[in-house]
C-alpha cells in the first residue's frame, strides 16, 4: 500500500481550526495502522497561525525549514460568514492569495512529495448546471457576495496545474461542502448555519426566550461532519495522485433542509420553548447540490456518519466546551 515504509512528515496548515482539529482527532482515535489511523512511519504536525503567519513568506519558509514536511494538507485560510465576505472582499482575496501562494511555493521549494489544498463549493460559478461537478469550477463568475474568497481559492487549482506542468509537482485540491463539528466557530454573528443555530438555541433555552430561525426552513444543503471530512482528506493525501480536485461531500440524496437541521438541534439541546421561522428573512438559494460520484468511484466503501448522530456529537461538544469555544 502507498505510504507504508518511507518516513512521512505531514504538516497540516490551519491545524487548529474546525477541519484541522478533526483530522487530529481521527489520526489519534482510529486504530493505529488502519485506513484512517496513524501509521508507524508518519509524524503529524498541526500548525496554528501563532506558529507561523502564512501571509508572510519568511514565516512560511521558516515553518517548512523547521519541520521539513514530506506531505502537506493545506487548510489555513481567512474564512468567514456571508457578512464578513461581503464587507471585506479585498481582504479575503488578498490574504488568501498570499497564504496560498506562500504555502504552494514553499512546498515546491522543499520538494514536498504531495500537497492537498482545500477549496470550497463557494468557488463554483453562480450560474451553473446542477449538480456541481469537478469539471465546472471555472465556467463562469462566482456569486458576487464572496468573489474575493472564491477567486483566491480558484487560483489554487490554476496554480496546482501550473506547478505540475512546469515542475512536475504532485499538488491537488479538495472541495468540501458545508462542514460542521466540534471546534467550529459558534459566533452568533459570523458563523455558518449549524454552529450559529446551535448557539442561538442554547441561549434561547438558557434565557427562556423563543428560538427563531431565519427564513422558511425550506432550503436544502449538503452538510459533512468534520470527522468524516477528516477521513476523506487522509484518504486523498495517501491514496489520490492526480492534480484534478475531488468534491468531498455526502451524496445529493442526503441533502437536509434547514428545518430538519433546526428540529435536530432543538432535540439535541433539549429546548422546549417557542420555536418559529422568521419568513421575512431571506432564504438564499433553494439548493445547490454537489455530486460526490467521483469521490465514491475512487474511494470505494465509505460510511458517512448519520446526520443526527453527527449533530448530537457537535451539540455535546459545544455544551461541554462553552467556556473555551469560539463564540
Ligand atoms: P477555521 O476558521 O476553523 O480554521 C482556520 C484555520 O486557518 C485556523 O487553524 C487558523 O489558525 C488558520 N489560519 C487563518 N489565517 C492564518 C494565517 N494567516 N496563517 C496561518 N494560519 C492561519 O476554518 P475551517 O477549519 O472551517 O476551514 C478549513 C478549510 O476548509 C479552509 O481552507 C476553508 O476555506 C475550507 N472550507 C470550510 C468550510 C466550512 O464549512 N467550514 C466549507 C468548505 C471549505 P489560528 O486558529 O491559529 O488562527
């Protein structure tokens, strides 16, 4: 099997975030030597921004000199909700371009054997045929609300191809759908839908106030549990050797409505007060399904955690870590 034998030093940038922490959890908790568990020839390093600010080429180079990574999972990014993306388009564009350029070039200079960078389904064109597939990333402008972030991420795919063609680098990328799980950003103003609603529902229970969900609850989304996504990243690092990206997602038939999300949160939090939908608030797109056909055709057998089970684990983590979570 690939990766057995030779020594691997695996650097995870953004190793302290939602996805990075999930990879660390899987590596430590899956049986050693199993498909997703730690292998004896592997050393894993989870880097935070305090260790190296990757917007800075000198700090990036120093990080690579310190660890000499043979393999890199690149997750570090300036990430934010809709509001922040709309307000700070240039900052999202520029900081992510800097981070990605520094990491890709340091990986080239240090002869990193494999680099998997993280994109997002936000990179896809606004006007596009559904389901989204790996083939239509560049076929039209992204939604204007997040064009800074989206263009910076798209450039990673462009650079991966250029590094491969000019220098033969083994660089590739992953495209996850909406992620949730322990260590998420549970901020009320600037979070994604699941952590935001968990926090809101918790406060409604604590303060005995109504739990009001924005919109009709009808839109459908694909959510992936961070610990499932972690396994898919580990698989992609170890077993996938092609420059073309892979969408890492549950299937199109596993879309969940916002109402189903809110129902599951109400149950998991144990909220018994008034629970309503504020239909005067915008819903966003009804659905934007992404296909996981390519992933399934390559990975073979993979079992996603059932949504409710994953949600219960996330709520449990939030309640147990309320004092030190990002809120
Ligand atoms: P988080 O916000 O939870 O974590 C971001 C990570 O990036 C942190 O470890 C942070 O370090 C690090 N980071 C940020 N800026 C810098 C910097 N200048 N230098 C070094 N490190 C930095 O994000 P997620 O885990 O949610 O996201 C991981 C990846 O997944 C990102 O590339 C994101 O675009 C992508 N993604 C996320 C989705 C989601 O739903 N969450 C969906 C699709 C893609 P520190 O905490 O130490 O500051």
